[in-house]
C-alpha cells in the first residue's frame, strides 16, 4: 500500500497491516510552521505526526498542515495572557483563540442568556493550545451585534480588539479568493 504526500515528497510504500513509521516532513513554507499530516486537506480528518507509527490497510493521501508563524504579539492586560496576531491584507487578526476566563462560568450546558466558556472538545488540557470556546452571551459580553466594518463590538475581547462582523469576515474571505478557498488558506493548506 502507498501513502501519498500532497507535495513534492515521494510517496511512501507500506506493507499492508504492518506498523511502520511515517517519513519525516521535508517541506518548508515561508512564514509557516509544519504542524503534522491529516487525511483531509482542511485538517478535519485523522491527524498524524512526523515519524508516527501507523498501520495501513488501503492507499491514503496525507495533506501537510501548516500554522501561520505570527511573530507579533500583545499582552492582554486583564490576565497577562500573551497572544500572537497576523496581518492578512489590510486587516489584523488574532492568530489564536482567547484563554480569558474573566467572569464567565465554565459550563457544560448551552444557553443564549447565561455567559459560559467551554473546554475545546471538553478537554481542559486543550485550553493552552486552543483557547476557550464561548457561547454568544459570553462572546458579546452584553454588547449588540454590528454589521459595520469594523464592527466596533469589543465583547469579551482584550482592549483594542473587537469581534468581527459578517462584513469583516466577507472582506477576509474575498481577500483569500472567496469562501471556497479561504478555509484552506487560513488552515495553511494553500499559499497566501
């Protein structure tokens, strides 16, 4: 069986149902860091790491997964968390999710009126890498939504930052070549 790497790397041949280590990534990409392999181009499939031992029973294609190297940072004065940010086109975006607890209750239930924050996939250990997830009430923090660009809605964001409006998402998507391309671009699976 073969594992095809979506790149210029040569395919790797595996003996069927015999555990073998994946070849180490040899790609480089300016302003990105390699984060692993995935069976889905958008990163939603099964993830693998360099050198991981896998058993193959059918041919498969692995896609390189990339993360933007954002070297600019700021510190959230509310709790001291440091966040990376990146400029895409004329917009500046946070390059990672918030890890801010504030006065938001850690929850497991859903609500449209009570502010809750959640562990990603219900795993506390994921917060350091992926930040918290917030429901609408927590994200908006009492503010009304806006269709302006920029939105002007601070919500739960640190001082000087705001929640993006639909118009801002559209501007980002348009800059990246439209909705059909934007996801892959932001996931680091295409060149910006």
